[in-house]
C-alpha cells in the first residue's frame, strides 16, 4: 500500500523542520519539504494527498499558490499555515478551496497532525466508496447481471447499450418478476451517472397519502406527524438516476405533479414555497400497457408522452427457451456458494420439468424453485421430484390436449385463482383482465370471447 504523501511548504527552515518532524512520527506518512512556491509547483505532478502551505512565501502569495494547486488537481487538500489571524483572510481562502486555516502558535503541531489525520481518514473512506462503486459496476455489467443467451434477451442487451450511451428517458415493460429493476440498474451503473445515486421507488408499495412526501420531501410541521424535514427521492437522486417502478399505479393527481417536476426540473417540498433544482435521469417500469391505460383514462396522456422515450420490453421467462436452464444452473451455483455447499448437478428429467412450466412468477419464481430444490436434494443430483412449483401446475400443450380456446381460458383463470387463494382482484391484476371475466368463469365456467378491460 502506498504511503500518504504530504508536502510541507515553508520558507522558515526551523519551522519547516518542526512541522516535518512532527508529521513524520507517523510511519504511514511520506513527507517532502519545499522552501518556495516555485519548487512546490514543479513537484505537483506527484499528486500529494495534502499540502501544508505557508501563507507568505518569498516568491508568491498563498492565495495564488492555492489557486494553482486546485487548478492542477482539485482533490489535493491544502492546509493554510499563517501568522495572521484575520477572519476575512481565512474565510476567503476557505471559499477558494482550502481544507483548513491554522494560525502559527505553540500548539500548531497537535492541530496540524489532527487535521492531516482527518484528511487521511476521509481519503481512506473515499477510496472504500470508490472500490464499492467499482464492485457494484462489475456486478451490474450486462454479462454479470442479466443472464441468458436467447435471441429475445440479446435484443434487450442491444436496447440497454443504446440507453447507456444516451440520456433519453427509458420505460421498461414486462411481467412481474422478469427483472425490470435489474435492467434499470444495468443502465445506471454503465452510464455516465454511475458514480452518483441509483434511487429505486416502488410506487405501488407506498400508500397514496404518503407518496408525494416520499418523492418530493416535506418540511417539518407541514402535516400531522411531520416531526422533521424529509429529503425526497428526487433530491436524493440528484445527478444520478430515479427509478419509478410500477408507474402505472400512480394516482392521477400525483401524475400531474410529477409532470410538472419533469418539465421544470425542480421540486417543491410539501409545506414549502421554495423550489429546488434537480438533475436526475428518470427510468420508469410497469407491467401494464400504459397506452391502453391512457385510453382507459387511468394515465395522463401528457405524462405518457413526456416519459415516452426508449422502451425496453423484457420477455417473460416462458419465452426465453434455453435461458431457463442457464438461469437455473446459475442460481444453483450462487446459492451453494453462499451456503458453502457443493453444487449438485441438474438431472435431465429435472431440466425437462423446469422447461415444461409456465413460470407466472418469471425469473423470481425460478430462483425460488431451484434454491428449494437444492435444499430438498438428498444426493449430488437434483431430480424431478426435488422440483416443486407453488401452484402445482405444469405447462400443458394447447395444440394436443384437446381443449377449446374457451376451455383453456377457463383453466388458466382457475389456475391463477388457486394461486391467489381465490382473491379475484389479485388474479385479475396479474392476468390483466376485467373482474367480470372471472365472475363469468365462476358462474358457468364458460367465459365470453370479449374482455371488458
């Protein structure tokens, strides 16, 4: 590990040696001494972590030296050391980017050492943050985050690449469990905004009365229970990406406020008259057909066209062919690695069983199924008996099972009712059909051809 490099710039030899000796007591610090601004500027290309700078040098004023250092590399921290105690001078230098202003005194050694130690701690923390960012970026690279080689998923890769190279608004569509948030993260962490926050918000999971405060923030006392000021998600995502999942569930009133924020690029916290400028990329996701929602009067047309940009439609797992087995093996390896287990192989019959299933929960369901299969397996092989689906229904083949279209519709609706424990609302929502269609099935088990969505 390289040492922490500190430059000491002081024309008084005795004072220069005093500061250098004190800092050199820390074996992790590498100290270099300079008696003039000119000699310092020649060595700036070594990029020291800290420069302690005498305010009055024989060849240049401290203010001018500070500006040159910051122009060369803004990340170099500068501590001004001076005999004068004028507040105006100190404030001016701090405004120009100095980290601290220390007056020469008998206890300067302790003050300077504490300040340099604080800078080092911050530098160490920043390095850890940058390492974590790099790890996150690796995790959400296309090949690591989105697994598959089918033609349909390759098309998704191509669209992600287009989204990464542009700042265009993105709408991600697809059934529940297909990995919409994963695609949003892949876009963010491979874009120019990758070092700034990725802030996800599930619109459907937040109560209607709280969503405005969640997105825009609120001031203390702005409503009952607002005991402190809250920063909204838009502010939190400044310079980064705000991911609005299930945007189709947003209330019409809030849609109007969201439209204004997107147009003006500013937010107003609840209970405040002050507007705050924001700069964040918007990525939205939905399992609904937003254009149809516009026609049904459930989604604002102006907001739809404001969000309209690049659409990435994620295919359901049942349309991804060989990806099912690729994903299953990937989840098995990951699960076993996390639990310090030897990964079992997936038998041919188990693979066939996995391939012959509808996956209403998509990738999320497959992950749960194979992780349970690893636990249930009693040998080094996962058998078909180890594969268990929550609704105990496997994919049937419409062309050869002798059922009519109405009978297939009947069977599918009953399957989803069973899955949702006869909750008509939840079944209708996942199937994206009207309640009356399900009521007709329950009444005579022969639904009509039309759908009253």
